[in-house]
C-alpha cells in the first residue's frame, strides 16, 4: 500500500514517499488548499522524513490531505496515485545495474546462441522469476528455444501478467525488447573496428533494462491489468528478427488474441527530451493512446511516420497486428565497440521507462484497441510532410504593417502600407501614429490587431501626424471577414476523433491562448469530438450563443493539456468605479 501526503510545512511543499502496510481507504483532514494548488498533484513523504514530522504540531496544523490507496482501487484519483508510485519505483541505480550486467565484457556482445547470449538470458530469466510473473514460453516455461542456421541454440524469453477483466482478460498486448547483440562484430553487422567485443549498451541493453524496470514496477505495486500483458525478450534480432519471426510462426499463446505489439529498442540516448514513437499509423487512434497528460520532465514525443524493417516491430506489422516502437535515435556508436554503458543517458532511460509504464497500462486497460490499419503501408515521412503542410497566412485586414514600442510610446506607428489597399484610399501615411482604435488607447500592441480581426467591417483610428496639431479621425474599411477564433484544421484518417491545426491566425484568440500549428484538438468543453464536422458545428453554435471562452483538450507533441481560449479583447483599461 502507499500513502500520499499532500500539504505544506511552513512554505515548503512536501514531495516524498512512504509505505504503510495493511492500510486501505482514504483519510481526509481539515484544512484549506490555496486556490492555485492542484488537488491531485503527486507529492509524497518518505518514512524517515515522516517519522521526524509525525510529532510536529506544525505538520498536523498544515496538513491538508492524506490519501491511502490500494492499487486495486478503481477510482481515477487512486489510479493516478498508483501510477505516481509505480513511476517513482524506477530508479537510475536499478537501470544502471541492469545495463552494467548486460553490457559487461563477460557477455561477449550477447550474440544469439553464444555463451554470452545464454548468460544474458539467465540474468533476464532470474528477474522474471523474482517478479513472480507467469511463464508464457513453450511447455509452461519462460523460454522458447529455437535454432536456425544463423543462430543455433537461441531462445526467446516470455512471461505474462494476467488480465483480470472478465471480458478482456483473454486478449493480450505484447511488449518486447531484443536482448541479443552482434558479439565481436563482423563486416556484415558492425561499422568497426571488427573483432572486438561489441557490448551493445544502447542496442539493446537499454531497452531490456527499461522493460525489466517496467516489469518490476508493475508487479511490485500489484497492478492488475484488464487485458493480459505479455513481456517478450527476443533473441536473434540482429540476425534478421529471428526470435520474433519464430514466435509469430510458432506462437506460445493464441495468436488471434494478440491485439497490439510494442517494441522497445535503443532508448539509451535521449537527447533534448525527444522520444521517437513509430507505428501509430498502424491502428486508428494509436497516437491518442500513446499521448499523455503527464509527460515526464521535459520529454516530448516525435510521432514519426517512418516504419522500417529494422527491428522486431516489423514482424508484427507484417502479420497485420497494430505495431509500434519506442526509440531515442541512432548515434555514432551504433554497432561499434564504443556502444558502452558510460555513453548511456541513464536519466533518459528512466524518463522513457516512466512514460512506458503509463502508456502500457493505458493500452492494457483501454475499453477497446484498434484493429490493423492496412492504409499504414502508404504513410511515409514524405506523405507526412505533404499532409501536414500548413495553410498560407490570411491577408491582412488592415492593409499596412505597424510597430509598437511599449517602453517608450503609447501609440502604434505605421511602417509600410500595401499598394491598392483601403489604407491608402482613406489617406493613411507611413509614419502616422495610431493612438487609439475605436476609442481604445493603444497602450499595448494587441489592441490594434485584435480589434482589426474581430470588428465587422471598419474601425476608427485616431491618428497623430507630423506637421498636424490636431489628431485625425480616420475610418478604415477592413478587408475580408472578421475572425472570431483564428483556427483552421484538417482531419487525419488515422486519428478520426481528432483534428490537427493547419493555421493559427496571429493575434487571434487562439494565438493568444498559445495554440500552435500541428496541435491536435481532441475534445471541446470536456467532451471528445467525433469528427471535423462535429467540432465545426459545436464551435459555431458556441460562437453564435455568445460564449466568452472555449475550453479545448489539445495534444501537442504527445502532451495532452487543456487550453482555455478567451474570446474577449485584451485590454488593460480599468473599469470606472461606480457607487
């Protein structure tokens, strides 16, 4: 069991963890949360720190909430608490420990069928037994031996965490990582130098370490998935995906019940927070299922359309199973003796592992998983560039360019006027100073463009002009139609319950709220969208009804968040006091 403590001690926020055995339920204490404090933010207290605080009256006076949660509790808040605990159980030390063993010289590069490969298999097998998973190999064992000419005496390792949902438990998802590497390296499988031990720390001791930590986190916290989760450690990947191909040809579980495969390969070189996720085009809605509202630290997801025959995900794709992979990119040490542990980003492996826990649980617990999408064969990076190409910007409604220097002026200066525009026709000149728009002083740069976007047909400008003593009042007809929201979007056939943005009009309400090109809209006002037409109709109805703000659920580079778009005009003019 875990206990989460959320509160303040003095001005310090509590952020640590402790265990309380044999306790379930929830205990609430009197207190008041500050308005800005998110109720379900994960914060923990360790046993050592808790003991020192337990007798402190200040602690009890400031304590605002204690939640004691069993992992079997079904409520969403409890599930989030459990997930926080599972993530926290993954540590750099444990990941580094796995990597140090698997990428040690004594394993001689873990070539499939070699003594080093067998030693690596024994190490993984011991971890699976300690996790008390059920065997999922041949004849009730964890192993599935196979021999081919290129890899004699090889073996896959398979274990499962049984599902608990009466309807979904016979279905399973398969999470895999290959544990073999290229041994001493040859001209066929190494970029050299050849004849030296290739430890394969990133390829793929990193993926195996991540998967072992996921297994440990799920079993240590007594997670009970709705679907069965199968964990597979493939042999012979470096010799042509031999292990995964053998399993697909001779599955140890009913193949028709396999709903999805996820491959973890080379996750040890995280750079600039980028986690590559491939294969989401192989099933409708997979991008949404792989996105998260709780991305770790500064990580983000690159949903690439590239999908190659370069790792075990391809085996399942060819078998028409929705198949994805997680990867952190290639590097100069790839298939060289220099792919060693000291070059790994252990922090990065931890971040990837913590992301994987959440998404694996999400896949295992989803009400429904997509079927294979045959059109994925046509989805290439080149098509992605064409399909996601943004719309050209809208023409300016004003017909001129301007500049504003808020530190030194309370006006907008006209820089350039477009030929044949209404601005020339009404007598505006380069260098004119706009001090007010529709009676609103130009105290900030947003006043002019926002009034120009949202006004129906014309705006009135108060102008100061060199050589003229009195301000001028000029009515400027506006080009085009008024912009109420400032968004254009397009449907994605692989993500039918979302749209992605192809235009965000500068200075529009959407732009001010922070929406960006390629952001994906998943929901509106707390409800999911079903299609492009559904979103258009609902927004149109809201604008017609005169709402003052619109709440979007948005996914951007894998992070799901809520964006509130106020529709009113920004102004810093104070309201008049009235009694």
